[in-house]
C-alpha cells in the first residue's frame, strides 16, 4: 500500500490539489495516513494561531545588512 506523502497531506489540509478526493478517500480507509493527517493538522493549526511579531522601523535595513555581504 502506498501512503500519502507529506505534500499530499498538506494539500489535503488546505483543501487544494487535483487529487483531493482520492487523498481524502485514502485517509478515510488508512489508519496510518489518518493519524499522520491528524498530527499535521494539529501542528498547522498551532502555527496559524501563533501571533505575527511586529517589525521595527529598521527591519528593512537589518535584512539588507545581512544580505549585502553575500551578494558581493
């Protein structure tokens, strides 16, 4: 049996992709994929609920200062 890949599980979480119905049907009948999907869902929901940090006024200059030496 071929299990769903991480990419397929992520697409299933976001309800995207051409094989959504097939992936959902497989997960419904496969305990391994269903458990992996449940764990992925918990992790992604945790990330979605995390606050987005505020950027200071000097953020752009700080990023450029880190990138500039690599570009030369």
